[in-house]
C-alpha cells in the first residue's frame, strides 16, 4: 500500500503545474456558480447573470497564479470587491483572494507579500462588514487571522522550494565533484600503472638486450660466456614476467577465477603461475638481486648500506627500489662501461638513496664525454626521470638528478620516514 501511495504521489508531481492551476480555477468557479444557483440565504439577492460574471472574474484568473501571481491577486480582489458591492452573499467567492494570496506568498519575497496581504485583508474585512449578522470584532479577527494563516503556509512553501533548489544545486555539485574525483583517480591509476610497466619492462629488457648482444658477439669464440649470457637472459625474463603477472593480477577486480579444468592439464600449470603474482612487492632487500643482474651485463655495481636497516612502509621501499632500478637501467643504456655505486642510508627521519657512476672513466674530461647532459641522454619523452620524480612526490620526497662535477652522473632520492615518537616522561599522557 505504501509503495502504491508513493507511486501515485510521484505521478501527481509529474503533472504540469499549469494544468493543475487550470483545473483548480475551473473547479472553484464551477462550485461557486452551482452553489450560488442552489443556495439562497434570506436577505441576499438571487445568483443571477451578474453574479456569475463576477464569479468567473474571481475564479478563472487563478489559472495564471504561478506565472503572474501579483496581477492575479489584484484582479481577484477587485472582482471580489465588485461582487460584494453588488450585494451578493460574501461566502460564495470568499476563497478566491485567499488562493491568490497563497500563490503570491509562495513565489514572491515578504515585502511584496505584505503589500498584497493588505489588499486581501481589506476585501476580507469588507466581506465581514457586508453581513449585518457579523459583529465588528469578528470581522476584524477574520480579516487578520485568515490571510495570516494563508501567508504562513505560502511562505513555508516558498522556503521549502528554495531549500529544494539549494539541495538540488549541492547535489549536482557533489555529482560533478564525484565524477571529477573518479576521473582523477582513474588518471592517477593509469599513471601509476604506466610507471610500474616502464620500470619493469625497461629494466629487464635493457638487461636482456645487453646480454643478447654479448652472447651473439662471443658465441663463436667463447661459447661458455654465451651460455652464461643466455642463462642470465632466461632468469631476467622470468623475473620480469613474474613481476608483470603480479601487477596484472592485482589489477583484476577480486581476482577473477579461471574456468574449471581437469587436473593434470596445462590449465592447472597456468593457475599455479597465476598464484605467484601475489608475492610481496619488490623491496629494498631485493636490491642485491637487481644489482647482480646488472653486474651480469658487465657493469660493476657496488651496493652499500649505511645505518641500521629497519622495516619501512611498503610504498616507501617500492619507491626506493624502483628509483634504483631505473637509475641502473639508465647506466646500462647510456654508460655501459661505467662503475656504479649504490648507497642506501637509513637516517632517523629519512631514507636516502644515491646511485652514482663515474661516466665510464676514472674522471676528468673523459668521464664527461662518456656521460653527457641528461637532456641529451634521455631519448623520447623521458618517462624514466619523470617517473622517479612522480614516485618521490607521492611520498613527500625529492629526487635530484644530474651530472657530477668530477664526472659521471648521480641520482639522489630523499624520502621522509614517519617513526613512532618515543614516550619519555615529558611525552607520556597523564594517568
């Protein structure tokens, strides 16, 4: 029953308001005319053609009370005053000016309503005086209270309409902000995925490219070195595929299940491979493995740690790992004969990572020739350096990239690390 009532109310609200006003005007006019023909109180003239004309002039303008509320009220009041002056019973068309006053109160500011209310009070008071049976205090009370109640209801409708408009505006604004936030979230996620793909693919493919070139070069004269290079290619490709599977699996919503397959088929093997991406993300503990892959390409890498290693937020460790990985990848691409030093410093409130190389020589002019300016080194759009800065900015850190004065190139990452403050006597909460 309640659902049907709400559906009926919704259907009623969907009707054109102008049609509702037209039906209201015709209804009031028709009821007044029919009642006037059948109701003949003593002492009042019969309802003739003139009375019907005044009734139409009072009731029919109400059809335009939403479009021209003030004009409709003035017309109704003047027609009702003429109706009373003609000596007809005041009770038959009493509600016309009041309905018009409600329309004004619901759509115009209080100052305009007050001026219109004075006119309505005047004609209502006149209707009380036209009946000799009504006492003066009753006429005054009627003239003041009835329009006052109508004004209060109309003003409430106006305030409710204004609040509904404000609520609709706020709702529309919230929808726009929600859409903007959704688009921004999608954009940020796309950028994050692009950074991950760049870091994974660029590093591993650079190692594979160098090893493949070396294997082809030394294969006729040193097959053992070629086999070692091919083993490095196989291991690096497996690591890259494993990281790609991990990232792609995490991007799936809820980890969609694969179709059922019989045990012992290739589908089971694939499903086992799909479970491996749920391994933890790369962290600082994996830098030695990454450095070993780079050493296999012929680039000497020295990895050093300062301070006491401690667990850090996974995002911070992933950021540091990817920056080191990208810096090593750039060395493989642009300075394959350089020596690389990687320093990870655990400071009380920050994590500092420095990747420096000597440019391929012992220093001096030769080093500067072997490692040009970064603006000339990075080919294409330069997503690597941009990705470093974006990663660092996500965690409130900074990246300084540039050539060294003594030759070579350096990448320095600084990330703030939030640690729990020790509670000494001065910091303990009161008991």
